[in-house]
C-alpha cells in the first residue's frame, strides 16, 4: 500500500530519535531514523533554504530500509546560527565535520550516502566536489544553474528586491516582511503543482509551520544570498562518486533543459529521474517516487551508466 505524504512523514517521526552535538563549534540538532535492518546503509539528508528536518521526513518515511540522519542546518530549526556568515563555504565546513561526527557515532564501516534538496543540493554538491568521505551523491531538485536564469527568473528578481528591502528596514518591520503570511503562502501556492486538495492543504501547512523557522534576520538574508550566488553546475565536473539526480518536470527554479545540461558535465556515472506532474516540491508531493529512485540506484550501483532515464 502506498501511503500519502503526510502519512509517510508520520511514520518517520514515529521512529525518529532526536540528538544534539557540537559540530564545527556549532550546536547542531539532528534526527536519526533507524532502519529495520541494523546492517542497512546510512544516508545523510540536507534540507533546503528556510526549511528544517521536517521537510524531508516524508522521504525518510518511504525508506524504512535505510538508516537516515537529518540535521537542521545551522541557523534553521533547532540548530544554532553560525557566528560567521551563513555562506556556502561555512555550510560546507560544517557539513564536513557533521559527516565525520555521524561516521564516528554510528561506527560506519561503509561511507554514508549524501542527499541534498534545493539549497541543500548546492551545499552537498560543493562538499562532494572536494571530499572522499561519501560513497554516493543524491541531488533532489538540484539548483543546477544561476537562479536568475531559471524559468521564473523575473519572480526571482522580485524576491531578491524583497529580501534586500527586508534587510534595510528596521528589525521589526524587516522580520515582519520576511515572515509575512502572504509571502509564505504565495510561495507555497506557486510551487505546489498537485491539485489534490488534501495534499495541497498538507503542503501549505508544512510551509506555514516550518518556512519561518530561522534563527534571526541575518540568517534568512545571508542564507538567501548564498542560495542565489552559487549553483550545482559550478561543482558538477569535480564529483568523484556516482550521482543520482531527481528532478521535477515543472520545477520553477531550474528547467529540465538546464538540469540535463548540468548532468552532461558530470564525469562519474550518473542517472537522472524526471518526475512528471511536480515541480520543486518533490519531497512533499512525490516522496515515494523520490525514495524509489534513490533505492533503485543504491541497490544497483554496478548498473549505473552515463546517461539519463526519463
């Protein structure tokens, strides 16, 4: 039986274990979702901008046969902000230490798999371009080209102005703009492609509950600037592990054409799964399909060949 997204998230929450560690001098909260098999592989999930670990729980719920670790990125959710700038470099330095921590904590004999969604795909890609500590890289809705060149480039420019304005306004007014219900709900409406009423209500509720879960105004603005200043395409040619790409056919951030162009620069074996009827929110709208694509590649690593599967 295939469960709905909200049901999958609940199954993950039921098996989760909340943990905390000091990682790169930063108090980091993370959640461990143990597999039904103690010998299962371990996956480390990195969520997107303005999200937290809850955003990826539906995928975790669809993967009970894997050990999964999902941290709140520094500055988001329950993890403390960086003392320095919330840049891609800062997040890569933190991720380096976090994966070292997970490897030690779980006494892993096999290297973990790294999974990044949206802004998390940029951080994961930057990390994977310079590290040998993972066995496989999975990028879900990767931001594979400059944000201003995506399908909604004009909208991105408008949002960029809004973030600039929120930074120059007095603190209270600036935060009010960043956290305004019309901004959050408008983003959710634009990005949600399913017309299933129950699913749309759940996605909107997830954004209402988690999209404003950032530490302070500086985190929100610096994180946004980091998200539009870099893209996966900058790092793709330097990957040295097999890569799984999972995209949405209606993604408003990066088009299918841009995703395919980025994929062709990867030197390692890679696959590309294009999920129809969904955009940038595959983790909410099609978590079972995302989990299936990841599982297929991880269970058949030897069959990975350069090319794509549509």
